């Protein structure tokens, strides 16, 4: 499916072509990773730990929802506390559950991956749009302007030195965090519909085996279900005023957005990472795996708890090199990746703490707000 998806993209978008000859680094790294799983008799997919984590993250979201919906907490401080907990739970579902499933890494069973992947639709998103935007565009063309939608932001934000510089960008290192807090709120309401229109126009829906009408119908049904249980049911049964429920929903999403942005943004938007611009027919010297090393960074990898909480996505290098490997294996394969990268003189950025990564990302926002280009 992925090869067909890439073929469709090649037919409809300006493209940067990576070196089609795999580098020695790529070949040897793949051999070593294959050997690791074979010698240790391990599956690349998840195991009981993923099911346990799924139960924990789902409970973190739906148990507080149940207390709020059926009037167990009223409208005082407990209400706001539970909304914050729901925000953490929603981020946990995104980082730990649906992410692996929609990459096909949660289980060796495709139907299980598909079923768990629909958790994203259950909590207000759309797995079909996410797979195009994240699995294909972001993972295939990381930090490439015109293809990677993670850096293809509205004009008020500038995440790439290849984008136009505006006066307002001088302050983005401050106000970007406000927009990060709106990220999932926008996602649940408008982003998926905008993506559907965009991908239909570009012909990318074909890569998912669906069409615009079917995708729109499914999205309408799942969005209706989401808003029914997240707002309508609490309105009927909780005894909490509608305005407070709406504000609580915004608070929940603000928590989720800040958490997700704090994990994903420092992995790619740093000043010593590689950025490129997509122009039709342009070619890169690097092959795909080498490019991932140059455009991705790890952080906070010394903490097992932090790695567990964020679904191994602090190991973004390992994830981008091997997106079909479940995140429970990243800590074990990371030394293999690091050793191989160093052998071939490729960067392996993994020494910074989580706090340090946030500071470096903020510094990058500051720099992008003042300089058009840099060496």
C-alpha cells in the first residue's frame, strides 16, 4: 500500500527524489536491525505491553469523562481537574495507541491495527486523513517544504527557513505556544475537512482506497458521534452549564495540544537539522534513511518513564527510520542505530534532555523569526 501511495504522490505533487541507490549505511543498518529481532526471537510489533498501555490511556480519557458526564463531580474544582486529566489522556491515546496502530506497528494482525487505529476517529480525529498527512507526507518527505505538511504552516508561523519571513515572526517564539494549544481543537473541528478537500483535489485519496464521498460520509458520522458524547451527553446529564462544558472542552484540548507539540516539534524544528524545498524534478544526494537522520532528533532518552509516557516518540530517529517497528523496541535498537550512524559519519542527535529540546526549539522559533536563511 505504501509503495502505491508514494506512486500516487509522485503523479500529483512537486517532488524531491531521493537517491534511489541505498547507501551502505542504509543497507548495513537494516541488516543489523533484522539480525537483532531474529537473534532475540522478537516480533517487530507490540505485545501485551501495548494492550495494557492502551487500557491505561483509554481509561485516563474516558473515566474522567464518565465522572463529568453523569454528574459525579459537579461544576467545581474537580470538574476542571478532570478536564486537565482528560487532556493528558487524549495526548496519551495519540502518542501511545493510535500512532502505532495507524503505522501498522501495534500488532502483526492488520485487522487489530485497523481496529485500534479507529481510536483516533473515536476521539474526534480521522485516521484516513492522518495516514496521508503523517505516514506518507511527513514520514516520506520530512522537513521538505511543499510536501511535509508539519512545516507547511499558516503565514503567522514559520517553521522552515525556506518560507517567507514576515515581521510578525519576530514574536513567534512567544505566541507559537498559544497556537500549539489550539492544535487539536482545530483538528477536531476544521482541519480534517480542510485536509479532505485538499487531498481530493490533489488525487491523494486514491492512495487509501477510498473516494471523497465515502470519506466525507464516514467523517461526518464519526464527528457527530464524537460531539454527541463529548458535549451533548454531558449537557443533558451532568447538570453543568453548557458554557462551562465548552470551556472545559477547550481547556482539555489546550492541554493535549501543548503536550503533543512539546513532543513532536523539538524532533524536527531545530536549527541544526536539515530543511529542503520541493521543486519538480529536483534530486537529493542522500537516500531516504540518510535524510531522516539529518532531519530528525531524539531527546530525553535516558528516562524510561518519559519514554513510556510519550510512546517512545522521544526516539524520533528510530521511529522515522523504522516506522513499522513498535515503540516498545526503540530503547533496544537505539544503540544499533547510533553505532551505525557514527561509523558512516552521519549525525545522531540524541544527547539533549526534554527541557533542553524545548529550549532549542524555542531558540529555533526565535531564529526563524529574524533570519531568512542560514548556512
